[in-house]
């Protein structure tokens, strides 16, 4: 549905079960390169299945923490996508029937 890879799903499951992570910490837990995990996180943020929060450091600077949206929210979004898909397919089938009837 969101075109998530196996690695994306592995990261998402880890965040759902253990909470927010910094990209470096998540990369360590997954045994993956930081840049690979960062790209995965960016994709999941753009798909709105992960949130990104900026936190400040005491001595200046900042870092980002990534968290999965709550499971219930994710489930509701997936249900909505399936309902929209079903409506579109039903409409296309109705048009197909109309086109076939006009032959």
C-alpha cells in the first residue's frame, strides 16, 4: 500500500514495539548503514507512517527523533485506502458494464 520495503517494515515494527529512535540508534539496532536507514525514514515520513521531531541539544545544535504513528492510526489509514480503492474499482467495473452494454 505504501510501497514499503522489507527493511522499512522491519524499522517500522521496531519503532512500534520500542518507541522513538534517532537515525543512528535505529541503524545500529537494524545492523544497517545510517544512510540507508535515513532514506528509509525519509520515505516513511513522507508516507506519514513515521513522524520526525526535532530536539535541541543543551550546548546548541539539534537532532531528530523518529517515531511510528500509533498502530490504530496506521490501521485506520490503511482501511481508508482500501475503501477508496474498492470504490474506484467498483466504479470502473460499472463503466465497463455500461461500455459492454452499448456494443
